[in-house]
C-alpha cells in the first residue's frame, strides 16, 4: 500500500507544524527611493503603493516600517543633477550620502544597504562611462564605482550592493573599501543580473532608463544559466560576501543552482515588474493578492534564497503574510 501524508494536511496546525519552508522576517530587505527636496512623498504610478521620498519623509515612513519589525532597507538615490561622469553618485553631499547619515542618526539599528550603480547619475542613463562609439568603457568605470561605494561607507552605510555588472567591480570596490579602513564592510554583489524586461517600472521610479541602446552588453543574457553561475563564481573569488540573482520569478532555476554551489549567502531580488504585475492583477480582481505575495516569497525561500529583496516587505510584515 502506498502511504501518502493526507492526514498531515487535514488541519492547519499540523500543516504549519510540518511545513518545509518558512520566510523569516529578518530575511526581508525593503527597497526605497530617496529624492531631493522636502515634504516629498510622490507616488510611483507604475508601482502602486511605492513612493519617492525626500529625506524628511523617508524618516517618517521608516518609523512605521521599523515598528512592524523591518530590519533592513536597500536605498536608491535620485539626484538633482546628472552628468557624463556620474559625479553626484560619489559626492559627499549627494542624496544617498545625506539620506544614509540622517537614517542612521535616527534609526541606528536599522541595517542600511546602498545600491552602487551609476545609471541614475549618468546623463545618458547607462551604468558606466560611455565611449565615443557608444560602448560602455568597463575599466575606467570601476574607479567611479569604487569611489561611490567608499562615499557610502563614509556616510554610514552598513553594506554596499554594486548592481552595475561591470567586470571586476567587486574586486575594485573591495580594494577601495579596504584602503579606506572599511575592511569589515560587506559587499552584496548583483552577480547574476539579467538584461530583463521586468525592470521597466523601476526605471520609471529611478529615472534610470538608458537614453540610447540597451544594457545587454554588460547584463546577463536571459537565455544563459551556466554563464550566470560563472559570474557568481567570479564575484565570490573577487570578495563578494553575498551574491544575488535578479530578477527572481523567471530565474528560480538559476537561484536554486546558485544556492547549491555558493559558499556565501544568496539574495534574490523580487523586482519591480514582478511587484507591479501582482498589484495590477489584484486591482483588476483577478487574484488573491495576499496569497500570491505569500506564495512568491515562499518560492524564493524554497529555491534557496537566504535574503529576499522585495517591494512587498512592508505589507508582508503588516499583513502577517510570512511565517
């Protein structure tokens, strides 16, 4: 006789008792956007429930987030000016640098991770210096990324997260941080970041869409899983403390393979397009939103993610969608 565990599925208490997967609230990271100005809480139309905050308003928002038990945020800056060398990215008086100082002053125990990329700060919207022929110049870009990471560390960031996908940037950032006395500041590398269509709403939110061409020359080909794993290995060799797979839902296979081969913790980014699709379907009445959010978070954890970066973090805590 074949024995199946039907009896263990009859009651909610026993189902929870024998559940194989749970999402720890401590593993959630909430991405947030900070802009110049005062009293700014600007809705992002393509991401219902998400906002661009000025520093004073993000401090107000964080009061409720921390009260819910949120432990970590990932901070993205939208600067007041852009140029071809992304100089506002590593300006000591830049938007991220000032935001980090303010956040850490008011919430010293909140773990603040900063995104290290240049696309929001470049006049052309690419993630690096652009040559005359339109190609991104990898090696000179590394110095700018390293300067940006160091400026975030000096402002009080707890971790830096390079998302640019330039070759060698983890080693460059690690070297610059070590030289600056930040040997213990960890790096979470966007290691397997695919050139995905799921980023559309984020590019609206951060005003970071490239003005010409695309990012396929430096982000991962969505068709290539083995190549993504090589990128993960290289980032670990260069000194990454955490590696990341981005996006999440369409790349759960890569997430699982990364978790199986990685000797460091693994993060996944539940990106803007994934978030917005859930919100749009819920607004249309087509899905049970809370159940979908819970299933997606469990899928990331079941596939091997130690850390889940998600725009659903606040509402997941608020609605008790994780366990």
